[in-house]
């Protein structure tokens, strides 16, 4: 029986509108992972949206859970007409040009005047007809998603993928002015957090920065540049200025948006010569910036403004850095059910085989345990209550152990992977 039949043959249990669920985020890496265990998709340049459908209604939420159904009413209306009792879709709101490229700036323009151009590209299906699909393999979820969406691309579209050959795909995308590639383990489950099972490789560097001030212009334009910052060690740090990428309308709009946020005291410490005559702002605005590189001093070279990000919180803006190691083709994540290891349902437990190292901050460790490749441990910051415990290798694993205070000592479910496992109390 196919995956589709196994879902759709069951009685439809709910017509209620599903609630927002945390979305899975990709880890930045500097090279596309190799091997046929990875699926590779286009990295879209738009707004991440989770669309929930139930009882012929739909809502659209940003990655942080903001309800943007009115802003993307066309997508919501199209989703509400899907032939389904209920569903939760993950995807991106985009505007494509004639060459099939998506552009965040063009999307922002469409939101202001041409909303009919905005499409929704769905790349995952979290739930269908009241059943949670998050534990199913990605390939299975995508097959169900493809069957759910209209066959003819319109307002709702399916995000296709290729298996293997990710480096060739990235080179092709970069040569054609696209943003990059998102690579996903074909058999991975859906996790509402940042994960090494999804990684992203970019053609150009771009990310969000907090707007903390602006410099007046000595010419006719509204202002000369925006002053940027990022969160670093619990405080905002100066990251440079951006003075290109604005058109006349955006300059005026930004002035109007920034005026209520003005304050007298400097928002960040910065070289006096670089911020002379600055108008400082309370840190409430987030802008997406493209740039060539970041200097050793932590400032941007050749930055260009792409637009404000209303879906991003200022306190979450940090410098994106590639993972210390790119997942290797032989890497593997082995899930263990919570029932088998005696942990609460809220805890995610994984054994990470050697070859797929991961920073602990990228694992759902809130209260839980993980066994990770030791190459990551030297750079990891453990949450409170967790400690390192080296273990003997077995079955080709090279691992270290981190566990919460409540985990059972010498748990039998772990012994088939490692020779001993003693939790920190």
C-alpha cells in the first residue's frame, strides 16, 4: 500500500484549523554534501511561510509564528481550496522573474502593489487529515505533498529536488544568479528546530542585520547610509554601514519607519569617524543585507541593502557562520524512541555517527541527551545540567556523551551503540 493510501484511506478525523508548529531550519555550510542520501532543492529568496488548512479555511504564519494571512491573502485563499480535510504545509512565498529567479526585493514590491504575482512554493508536509507526518521520512512526506498540490503550477507550487550531484546543481544555480541550494537527508524526520539534517549553501553571502541608526546625506537623497549591528555575546556589536540598494521610494519609507525609533544615546559602540552625526535608533528594525565578506574587525565589505525583514526578531540576529564540518556522505543520524530510553516525550534523543558532527546548540537538547561526534565537542556550549562523558567506541562509532540529570544510568537501549553510558546527575 502506498504512503498516500495509508494516509487517505483512514477516516478523516478533524476539520479544525491546525495550530502553528515550529519550523525546521537549515544549518549554513560552505560546501554541498555529497552522496545519494541527500536531496537538493533550490534555495528560494522570499518569506518562509507555514500554511495551515482545515475545514475549507487556511492561515499563513511566518517562521516565528506571526499570522500574516492578510498580507498573503492570495496564498491563503488558494490553500483553502485544496481537496483536503486538514493539512500543515511548509514553504516559501516568492515572486519569480521570467528566468525563474526569485527575488526578495521584487517580493516586497509585489506586497505593496501587485500581490497577484506572489506564489507559494511548498517543500514539506507536516500533517495531513489530522495525522502528524513529522516522523515519516522526507521522501515520503514530499510524495504526499506532490499529490496534494495542483498539477499545474499556479499560486501553489511544489518544490522539486534532485538526488545527489548537489555540487553541480549549486554551480549551475550560482552561474544563473540564484541564491543557493538547500540539501536535506532523504530519510530524515521533520524537527521544529535548526538541524544538521537540513543544510544550506549560498552563492553569495547575505543575512539579516539590526538597523541601529542612520547617517544624514549632504546631497538631495533622504539619508546616506544605515548603521548595522549584530548580537554578539549578549550585546549588540557594530557591523558597519550600508549605503546602496535603496531606490527613492524605499529611502522615504525608511525615514518614516525610523523616525519614531530615534533616541539620543548611541545604540552601539562604533569608531567615531564612521558614525559622526549619526541618528541613533532603538533596535527594532531588521534588514537583509548582501555583502562580499566580513572583515577581521567584524564589519561588512561591499554591502547592499535588500529590504526590511518584518518576520525576524532583532534579538535573534547573529552572524551566520558555516558549520565547523560539512556532513560527510557516510554520516548517519540514528533516532531512538523516547519510550525505549525512558525519557519524557518532549526530549529528542539521537546518536550521531562519526562523519556527521553537529554542534550541541543545533540539537534539541533542552532537557535531553545526545551522542555526538567528538570533533564538535571542543566548540560546543553545553546547556545547564549537561556534561561531557567520553565513551568507548563500538560498531564503528566514535562518540561522546552528553546527558541530562534525569537520564537512567547504563540504559540498555544505548548499550548496542556504545559500551557504557553513565548520565550526569
